[in-house]
C-alpha cells in the first residue's frame, strides 16, 4: 500500500505536466524568410512571382519574417497558424516599407502581424484571430489597416505605440478582444474611422495619445466604449454610434478634446468623469450629440434657439456633468452618407434610414419608424452637389419643407416632417419653368436644326449649279 501511495505521489507531483502548469509543452516552431534578394527560405508553400508572394497551402507551426520592401504577401485565403508560443510573431515586418499583407488568416501567435520602424505598409482583408495581440505597431507611421476581421485576441486587437503617427485604421470588424484598438505613448495624428467594434472590454482606448480623429465608428456592447486617459488631448470624436456599453465615454486627465455629432444610445452611463475643458458640440448649425436620455423638445431654431420653426436641435442645452454642457443636443440620430467620393450628405433624423443613393441629380433614401408616429429629418446638402430651389417628395408626393436660414453658399439645410411607416424620400432641385412645362428652348428643338441643315444644303446646291451654268470664257479673234 505504501508503495502505491509513493508511486502516485511521484506521478502527480513530479510529472512534467506540473512544471509546465498542467499544459502541453509548446510545439517547436520554425521560421520562413522572404529574403532581401527575393528568395523564399523555409517552405515550398509560398509561390513567388515578381514582387507577389502567394500562399499555396496552409502553413502550420511556422512564422514569416519579411526582409524585402515593395512586395505583396497574398494569403489567397489560406491560414498561417502558430504553435501557441507567445514569443513568435505571425508575420514580422521589422524595418519594412511598402509591403501589403492581404487575404490571410493568422492565428495562435504572440502577435499576428508585427510592425516595428515600418512605414507605408498596407494590411487588408485578413482574418486575425486567437493571438495575444492581433496587429502591433511600434515606431511605425503612415500605414493603412483596413477591411480586416480581428477577433478573439486575448489582449489587443490593434495596438499602436511609441510614436506611431499618421496611420489609418478603417472599416475593420473588431470583436471579442480585450482592447479593440489602443493608441499608446505619443501615437498622434492617427485616423480611426468606420470600424465595427463590438463586445470588447475596451472599445477604443487612448493613453498619452493626442490629435487623433475617431469618427464614424460603431462601438457596441463593450465595458467601456471610448476611454481617454493620461493627457490624451486635442482629439476629435465625431460621428460615432456608441450603443449599449456599460460606460459610453470615460475621460481621465484628458482635456481639450472635441466630441460632437455622436449618437449616445442606451449606455448604462453615457459619460463618466469628464474634465471641464472638453467641448461637446460643434456650434450652430452643425450641433452637438444625440443623447437617448435627453428630455428636451424642439420648438424653435437658430443659434440662440429663439427663432420660429424647428431645426432638429433641442431648444435647451443638455447637462452632461458639472461644467460639461452640450449646447446643441440633436433631436435625432446623426448619420453621414457618401454621395460621391468628394461630397457627403448628413442627416439628423428620428427615423431609421436605409438605401441612401445619389444618382447625379437627386438624393433618395428610405425612412421607417413606428406606424402612426411623427417623423422628421434635417438634411445638410453641399451646394456643390445640388443647388437651386429644392423639392422634397415622400412616396412621389411633394411635401412642404423649410430651407433653414442657416443655409449658405456652401451648405443647404432642409427640414421636413412626415408620418412614420416605411417610405421613400426623394430630394431634387426644381426645374426651370420651361423644363417643368415640357417646353424645350427653340435652339434645342429638332425642327430648328432641321431648318439649319436644310438651309446649308440648299445654299451648297445653289452654288454648285451657278458654277455649272456659267458660260465658257470667250477668246478674242486673232
């Protein structure tokens, strides 16, 4: 019996599993190199054609170190999978520039993609999942990270630190990470736009990061939507939808930021610990933010909200926290639509909006809401996109609208109301009287040009016959 107990003791307490935390030892991992001379070392699963390196199969228990600039690494939908060793990087771009990483699934590494002292690279269309960190940038500027799916990474989805400036992070789906996006230690002048950021502990965190633009993101179901701390100042936070987070925005020792045209919807705490010198609106008529807990009404308009008529902005300010006031709270959600590559159309509306289109002459979109309730829309149209006398139609029937007095040579602001259901809104500029009545100017009429062409033909024929009938020249007799 004593021997059995002793053997059990030895097996349990002296087993190698005890010394590695009852986990399997990491599988040995090897490295693939794309050399400066263009050669590939360490695998036969990367096809090399000029400056394009394409995976031809899944690669397991290996990482890739890139030693060459001006190339494309195309995953072609295949997977690069590590052995779970946090010291390895999936793709290492140390000291590289003008490298594109695309269409690859990267998982089970310490860092999925690592950039250090690496400017002007593109990371797009990748699935980066189940790493410690998804994408890490240090001392790296002017990179574009867009269209990636970044999920289930233990710590950071995307991390910028140590003077990583002027980077663009856009149109990524960032889900179930510890931090969705973090900017740290003098990572300034970066753009974070159009990302779907869902169910992370922190949606976006800035620490000692200033002059960044955070715009047009959807930040949902996180513990903290946007967190700024440690003198993260002079940042612009605009056009984001911040919904159903425990805390919408948290400020700690971070003054001089500007927060406007965001939608704060049903967060347990909309804003916490703001400092008194942040700005919560963009003045009139741009306005402030939409707050789902704002209880004010819209009966007046104008910069002092004392003019006749509605304008989509609350008549009274929204007090967020002591010494923090949104002077122009929005009465409906703010939305920004790309009409062309150059011009945007912006709406404040209490309806859901879908199917926005601009066909070159007219704006159209669908609105929907609870049947029987009143809907409104304030739309801001660049005059360079459409200019003139506007007409507004709902389901092809013209409705009254107001061209707000704040309209100018750059923007036209229209306000109109309707009854809720699913309806199509169309906005055009009014035709001239002749065009509206179907009268085309004479110089555009078919008969005008027929007469002109016929006249030219008759004149040419007359000249020809006159020349033909002219008598021959007589010579004097000798």
